[in-house]
């Protein structure tokens, strides 16, 4: 049977709501441009810009705000007024002001696991914003280590597991993104438990590794303890 000593968690849309606020900002962006463009694919153009700009700005509200400005200029042939650009930037800044809403069963799951495992947080995005959200969530005390990264790939997980765990083979990664949380963690040698979120960004989708014996899927964090028990062969 495996010996699991560390449980690693993703943050956004695993522990607290995040994507819903970006969706609200997308709608605000469309509303601001309604008088200047009638493009039916406006939101798709925005998401394409965000994806294209990940290599320059990374994940988070700063890159999203800059991509909104870029898209507004593109779809209006640079005719959008400066006042609208200012409102778009203000909408981007508002992403830093939304309240932190933890998801169901988060506190119970962390409290239960903290007595038996070392808990670490692995999240990607803007350092300032991620630190703000962790502080506001009231969950920081549960984690022995916090890693905020620019991206999540196999090499990132290998580095973090080497630094903070007894080894990937003794670690479980929990998250809502198949692409960022599950597939690369498995590739690095860890176990992984997928917790889907209704609003996960399409960029984070990937093929579900259903045939990997180190993989489990749960509906919510209330099922996490049982899933870990199955991985350990105790349930």
C-alpha cells in the first residue's frame, strides 16, 4: 500500500470561488463595448487574447485587464474612447476587491486532514493577488508551505515535491484543473484527486486519466477523506 504523508491543494476554484468573478468582468467588458462594436464573438476574442498573452503576463487579473484593453482596441479599430479604456481598467482592478468565498466542505476537509498529513498549497497567478486571497480566506494556518508559481507543469511539481514533501510517491495533489493540477502532478509521480468546478476555464481542460490507478475523481471536498482512504487501500 502507498504511504501518503503530504496533501497538496490548488487554491482558485478548489478552495474558493474565482472564475465566477472573471465571468462577471467579461460581461462588464461586453457591456462597456456595446456602443462601439456588434461583434458576436467579442468574448471569444477576449479569451483568445488572454490565452495568447499568458506567455507575457501569466495568469491573473493583470494579464486579464491588459487583454481586455488589447481586445477593445482590436475590435473597434482603435476607435474606443479613452474613457471606456479607463472603465475597462477599473473593471480589471475590481477583481482585487471581490470577497473570498470558500467552497463547500473546505474547512471541514482541511481540519480533518491537518491532523494526519502535511498540507501544502500550490497555486499559480499573480503573487500579490494570490497572497491576498489566501490571507482573506482564513485558511493559511492549515498549510505548512505555500508555493505561488507562474505555471504548473511536470517540472514545477517535481521541484515543489522535492522541496516540501518526502517524495512525489508520498504526495496527493487536489485540484479542479485537469490540465494544471491533475495531469502534470501524475506525470511527476504523485497521486491526484480531481474536484470539478462548474466554471473551470476551457484552457484548463484536458483528457481525464481514467485508467491511472493513482487518480480519483470526487464531486466535492466532502468526499476527499474517503477518496484518500481508497488510495491508501483502507476503504
